[in-house]
C-alpha cells in the first residue's frame, strides 16, 4: 500500500524520519462511495486525510438550509478544515460529502501529531498545503464580497466544462457552488441562453459560445 498511495504525494516520498514512517505504517486506505458524508458540522476530527482519487465537497449549511461550497478536495490534496481541526484540537465547523467514489488515506490523529512534531519535511508539507487552501478560501471570500455573479457563473461553467468534459449540473448545485439563490442562477442562465451562449437541457447545460463566456468571466 505504501508505494501506491505515496505516488500521489511526491513531496512525502523522500521523507525518511522514523516518526513519519511510523505514521505511514499506521495509515489505512479507505474507499467511500459517492454521496457519503465524510464528516458533519460538530464532529470530532479523528484522522488526517489525503485524497488519492475522486472529489470531496466541503460545504457550510445555514440553519435555513442554504448551502455554500467552501472548496473541493481532489486527488493529491488534503483538507484544510481537517488540518485546522487537528492543529486547534477542535471539532469540524462544516460538512464534507463525496461527489464521486473517493479513495483516500487516513492517518490516525496521534501519528499525525507525532510526525508533525518530529519531521521538519512533513511539517513543511502540512503547512504548505494549508497555505494554498487558505488562499483558495480568501479568493472565495473576495468573490462573494466583490465579484459579479454573472462573471462567477461564467467562470464556473467553463471550469466544469474543462474538468468534466460536459456540464451535468442542476441550478441548485450551481447556486450552492456560488453561494447564492437558485432563482438568481436560473435567471442568469436564461439570460445566457437568450444571448445564444448556452442551451439549457434538463439536468445538463450545453455551451455554444465559450468565447463569449470568457469575456463575461473577465468581469470578475
């Protein structure tokens, strides 16, 4: 198992510290079906997670049921919220759900802390990953505070098209991704369709003029 999963994290491969190697030995590989709740708001953090394959959506849900996607954890990435909970010895403040089948590695909390305390290389990896994800969250805050919703929607459509090949997504899912109401997304999509940039289908969106969407995207 060791060589297989470490291939997804090249920065961890050369670490020879015995405390890190003990963490590797204690790590277990897990597979989670799509739609699995990885953790809930208020859950304790029991392990350090590294995603090998698939996508995990981390989101915050308000008391009224409104959702906002904070970020996604994909192959070769770690979860910033998990790292934060481990460092602060605190519970989760959001929830995570697998969007696809996910393969991941879980390192027990005690082994994580031991490796973090003794291995400078592992510590560098953890804080480098943490810093990158903080930058992603700051970009989200900036977009929510200052970004134009039409530009953010165009950006999201182009991003899904680039990563998945086709856009199979509901208006509700787009609203959760962008932190707005479904009605706002539906109205903007209708505007895009009237301009001839997209064509709406049931549960699917066809991009007809990606160049036009890129021009809208530049307004972010």
